[in-house]
C-alpha cells in the first residue's frame, strides 16, 4: 500500500489537483482510507501511488485527519529545531533532521476553499515533511552526506531482514 524507497514515484514532484473534481474526491478518499491503516501522523498522495499534490495530516493527538489539496508554504521561521524524524516510505529508520520551528501553510479543501494553518514544533515538522514528499524530497535529503549514507545503509539492512536476506555481516562470517 505505502510505496517504499527507492520507488521512483517518491522522487517525482506532484501535480496540482482541481478541488471539487472527481480526481480530488478520489484522492481524498484514498488518502483517508490508507491513513486509517498506517501508524503515522501524515501521508502524501505519492506515497500511495498518486502523483497528485495532496496529503493527509493529523495535527494533534485527538484531532481528525485533514486532507490538504495543493498545499504550499507561505512562511517558515528562520529558527530551526533538530528532532528525530522517520517516514512510512523508509520504515525502520530515523534521523535527527533540522527543520524550521514554525510554519504557515495554505491549502484548499475538497470544495476549493482556502485555509491557512499556522503550526509550531511537531506540527510544523509534520507539514514540512509531507510537503517535501509532494516535491519529491525525502527526509534523508535533509541530512549531511555521511549521515544520509548511514541511514540508507541501516535501511537496506532493515529491508534485507524483512525479506530474509542475510546482512552483509552475516555473509562475511
């Protein structure tokens, strides 16, 4: 269901969605259905195979999920926070990622009405993470080269264990 790195769709920028269209209704429904089945705070359309500029996020522990059509960053703080981040498309690995501490994001709902979200901390990080997905950017792209290589090496090991393939350490033994 969720596309896993290095699936090429994760690297392609998405295209806008026309609110009120059958396509917008279909992607909103698909995102909400997929989101209900995963353990995460957000999900971008390309993560489930749709090259569309749409995402679903849960901004708060008990909040309902919100579908964002054509989201864009209006403003981001200069102040950064470094916190641990993971991704449903890179399961089993996490890294410390610098992100703006606060953000203002505009999006459209299913009918085309414009909304603005002002968020800080985890919610700002979540919004920026999902908008990165829509631009074909993964959290590993925000890491220094050596850390990126370490995370990708660990990811390959995690994937190999899932598939029952011996790790490089086991092959050498």
